[in-house]
């Protein structure tokens, strides 16, 4: 096999754009064109394999790709349904494409909670995860497997409830359904097999993972600058999320005010700014951080 690191990515769909954006923020230069199934990264020995998301775990497990980006839901489903043990595991959580795999039913139907599921039919595209949940909870129900549009199942009379992905809840609402139990929480994950990589690929993967880590951290991290009364510095510092040692600088021409600057590793909400202001902080600036490496 070549010494270029091969990354399997979803070609088109809910994961695709965020996966491409993440790699671009890590400094990879590539262009995704119409029908291409393989994209070469111009400035690093990396190839991108562009495929359906369902194929990503098995491609990684079978050495068609070194790593992949896929929804945790798809990985777990493949782990539970593949004939042999799937040689693909999570190396890193990526924090985007967050969704839940939930059980849902119509408000007016006979299924309102988990205890009503015995003897009913549940429509799903996740027979592996749902089957495992039912076995673990000793529930006997019939699975109706569908390839998509699962939310339609109750209204067309082929199931009393469904088990499908929920994010905003808009699709459930549009179909008159309400979720009553989450059985899996999911986000995009970086996956890898247990096979050893060549030294060159391992070093490249290490570098890529450090950059991904930096991109994820910097997305949440902010730099805050403000002027504060000297006697309120301690109270103000305690309000700053995820910041332990701010820089304090004297302000020219002022004995009672100082400038305070700090890196906050968590999001700063409007409420925090209002609380800072109430403590006497002024000229508050919150700035994004483009890159970070610790
Ligand atoms: N509404 C949603 N909000 C956020 N993430 C979602 C949502 N729906 C799905 N996802 C995540 O994105 C992944 C891909 O979803 P998508 O709908 O693009 O899959 P697909 O139709 O199976 O695509 P493919 O054509 O690649 O097989 C899902 O497996 C899940 O992890
Ligand atoms: O809670 P919501 O924000 O409404 O999202 C949930 C919907 O999103 C996904 O489908 P998608 O729109 O990707 O369509 P598909 O299943 O046909 O690919 C999922 O299968 C749900 O139907
Ligand atoms: Mg798919």
C-alpha cells in the first residue's frame, strides 16, 4: 500500500461539509469535484476517499482506509451487526453532527413510553442498536427495518413507534411524533483500526490529530479583554469560564483600574458579560482565537 495516509469521508450528506471544513482548518489543501471518489491533498501525503457513510467503518476495518470520519451511530450499528468483530474504534471525538437515536411515537397512539413496547412493532434503520437495547431491557418487540423516511411508519400503519435520529426534533414534530427515550447519543468521530501504521503514516496521523485537537479547542476558546476595578479582579476572574491566571496590566493614568486579559476555554455567554459589567468591568472585548497549540 502507498505511504499516503488515506482518510475515508462521507462524500455528500450531513457529515460531509463539516468533515471537509475541519480538514481544511487543519491546513490540508484539496478540492472536492463532482463525481470524484478520491481527492488528493496537495500539500501533504494524504488522500481522501469519498464514500457513503455506511461504508466507512468497514473500509477502515479492512484496510481500504487508514482512518475515517463517521457518525458514532453508524460505527456502533456496524459493530453490532457485522459478522466478524469489526476492527474499527474511536480515536477522537469531533464534536459536530451531534444527534440522538431516540424512540418516538404519536401522542395519540398506544405506545407512550418504553413500558408499552412489548408486543408492538418498531420501525428503524438501526436494527443493531435497537435490538441490543431491547435485549438489554428484556423487551419483546418486532423490528420493521426501513432504509429511510422512518418517521412515516406510524401514520401508514406499519409500526406503532419508531427509532430514528433526532437533532432539532423538527422532523418528528412535522410527523406528529414525540420522542420518549434516547438510546444512543452521537457525534462525528475519528476512527482507526488496531493495525499498526508505517512510521511515516503514524507520524503524519499524530500531527493531524494534534491539529484537529487545536481546531476543536480554539472553536470554543475565546480571548477576553476588559478594564476592571482593582478590588474586583478576583471576583471578575472567578466569573471567567475555564480561565485560571489572567494577565493584569496597569492602566496609564488610573490608580484604581487595571486591564485584564485572559484565555477562556469555554464559551462566554451574554449573561456572563452582563455579570462582569455588574461587577464594574468596562470596555469588554471577546475575541475569537484562530489557532491553538499547547
Ligand atoms: N439531523 C441531523 N443532525 C445532525 N446530525 C445528523 C442528523 N441526521 C444525521 N446526522 C448524522 O450525520 C450522519 C450522516 O447523515 P446523512 O443523513 O447524511 O446519512 P445518509 O443519508 O446515510 O448518507 P449516505 O448517502 O452517505 O449514506 C448520520 O449518521 C448522523 O451521524
Ligand atoms: O430532528 P431533525 O433536526 O429534524 O433531524 C432528524 C432527521 O435528520 C435525519 O434525516 P435527513 O434529513 O438527513 O434525511 P435522510 O434520512 O433522508 O438522509 C434523520 O434521519 C431524521 O429524519
Ligand atoms: Mg448512509
